[in-house]
């Protein structure tokens, strides 16, 4: 039996797109529902294929640069108000 990496290296773009659609809709092209194991293995194959063939920003799960919004805006302290009286 071939290794997972060997199988991934033999996946064509058409097979990749078919696997990706099957994972997205939960069905094979003939309408049969994917089992949980088939979903997991197919998703692993899709991610592995993308890692080898697509730039990072086009891969499944890519979210782009992340930054906490609180870094760019000041948040007023409403719990402890300054009572400075001169």
C-alpha cells in the first residue's frame, strides 16, 4: 500500500477539486453521503495538496494577517474615572 504522501503527489487538480467539493457539501459526486472517516481523510488530502500546490493565501483555512483591534484604538476606562480636583 502506498504512503499518504505518495497518494497526495498523484492527485490531479480535478481530483482535488472533487474532494474539496465533497468535503464542502458532505456528499460524493454520485450523491452518497461521506462517512466521518471519509470527511476527515478527504480534508487531510485537500490540505496536503494545497500545501504543495497553492500559495498560503489561497489555502483552506487561511485568515490573513491578524491584529487585535484594541491595539489601534484607545479604550476608555469606564470603571475607574479620574476624580482629580485641583
